[in-house]
C-alpha cells in the first residue's frame, strides 16, 4: 500500500469532510476561489421567487394582480421577473408583509 494512506474517522467527521469538499468545489466552479465576483442572475423565474421569498404561487399571482411585481412573458406562457425590480422590492420593504418567516 505504498503511497496510500488510511484514515479512520467517525460519521460526523466524514460528513464534515465531504461538505467542505463540496463547498470548495462549488466555489471553484463559480470562480470565487480566484476572487472573481459571482454573477447574479439578471432575471428570475416564478419558482426562483417562490424560493427566495418563501411564498406560494398564489402570493406571487396576488403581487402581479396588485401591481407589486410585473412579469415579462415569453411565448405567452413563461414568466420572467427583472432582477433589478426584485431587488428594489426587497430594498423598499414592500414585500415583507407577504413573506413567511
């Protein structure tokens, strides 16, 4: 077994080692390792916003109906939301009462 090492560890340490390795690989993939800035998306889908704000599709529909957020439609069906508009909503505190904690 020349050139190979054997390490005995418990499951907690193994879990930590794997998580750290995955984080490092993701950072390397995104370019964070080189000090490059990770590019934020310019548009969001409805599912993205539901995850970000922890809201349902009904709440998102209500925001559209109330004029809080206006989607851009592609092919008449798919909705996309401008990232700058979403950031303005966050900064302005206009969506706080709708968001689940």
